[in-house]
């Protein structure tokens, strides 16, 4: 089997909570907890979930833009976590990021050409007229005019600024790009243009994406596989088509039920979750989703047992001890207070309802 380009194992990031004059440690925020996944070369893996679930922290931690607390990250077989600063800087050429906010990610004092050229200069890929030529080629590749290189970020629209961010990431010819909600701040029509541009660039350059988003309709269009996060943990991981057709984790089912359908003949059946998202500083015991879960077999075992991310169908993984098959035996669940046996639960998320013609 071919080695994945990116391999993440048991990645954790904890932020301390401090208090008082002496910054005494009084707790911790478990932003990312035991996250593991692989990304094959040329593949797009999407990370989805509610705001604050740890998507962006995961992306930045694997690039070491923030230092992970523990875990293992490998890129093309090389240990990213153990690299010194010299080796890490060299690796930056192969691993890049497109930031969520195209305004704050561009230096307002630098021209667009200077911002794109910066990475080319640092990695000594080209100099002088050759570097200028490369900047103009990149601008044209992302659908902008070459003469825009002399302008400043405030002179562009949001969609154009995001294209500049993409050009800057491509400047050093990376193999892997973390796309941190690259279209969430854009209008719907502009979103489509940027998404299509990213897909075209992936085909032309053989790029690998970690695509972070909360818009599930965009994710469906972009992804080969999808990982769903909740309170810092991956709770479901599957091929994009399988996940959208047969979501297994109750949280994923609720997420997909909230996606609007642009068809008046469809009536949406929402799965309404009870309560609020728990704090990552004080996560629930056992399954982190159990206080809001709508699975009919939910019981005391869900609050006591930490569910493993296990294969429910070929290539489809979910963290739920009440969705069969599960490696957590009925006896083990009973010892933890469980009274309900696992049962397959796939609520109808959508149903067709033909509207009567208006009179």
C-alpha cells in the first residue's frame, strides 16, 4: 500500500487556563484531542464541524504554525514534529496554508506583487526579472491581471484578495495546502468561482488539500473524504459520497439535516439537538456528544465509555457504541450501566414532498 503524503496520529493541542498575578494554571482547554487521519497524494480531505470544534487548530498544529502538545505528524515519511527550525523552514515550501480572512492575512503595506514574491525570495526559487515574471504568471493563473502586482490589498474585492492568497500559497510550488475556510467570507457567487479555481489548480498541479469548512454543501463539491469533528475529536470519517448518503454518527445526521436544499419540492426534516455545545474546558465524560444525542439506544454507557473511532462499513468510521457493529461488547456496556442494546439508527433526513399546484 502506498504511503500517505500526510499522516497524523493522536494529535493533541491543549491551551492552559491561567488565573491571578502569577498566571497560576487552573485548567485547560482541550482544543484538539487524539485526532488521527491520513491524506493520500492528490486527495482532498475535508474537516467539518461547528465553530470552535478544533478544525482550524488541527490544521495549524499539523503545519506547526502553533506547536502541538503531543502526537505525530509525518509528511512524505518525514517527522514534522521533531524537525528543527532550519528543516522546518525548508519544509514550508512543500506545505502551505490559505487563510480564512483574505483581509488580515495580507500585509496592507506590501503590494500584491511583493507579497507573492516574498516566498519565492525566501526559498531562493528565482531573483530579479525572473521572480517578477513568476509573480505575473501566478496572478494570471488565479484569474487576475498581471498589472495588479503593483497594487495594494485594499484596492481589491474579497474574492480577488482570496485569489491573491491562493497565488501566494502556490508561489513556492507546494505539494500540500491547508485551506482554512477559504470561501466562508465570500458571497455565494464568488465562492463558486474560487472553489472551481481550486479544483482546477489541484488537477493541473497534483495538489493535496486539507479543506476546512463548516458549509457542508461546499464540502460535498470539494471532497474525496470527509472527517466530522466535535469538541476536538473526529467522530466520523468516510468517503464523501457514503457520508452524505448514509451518515452514521448521530451528530453527523443532525449536521446534514440542517443543510438547506434549493428545491421547493423537498421538505426538510430537521433533527433538533437539545442543549448547547459543552465547553472544551469541561468536556462531558464518555462520548462527548452524549448529552445532546438523539439515538434511541442512548443510555448510561454512553456517558461512561469513550467510543473508539471504528469501522462501521468498508472505509466508513464512526465513534458510536450504539451503532453496530461495535467492538464494545454488550457485557462491557452493561457493566457501565448500559441497558439498551446497539441498534442501527438512520433517521430519514430528507423526504420528498410534492407541493400541490397553486390555484
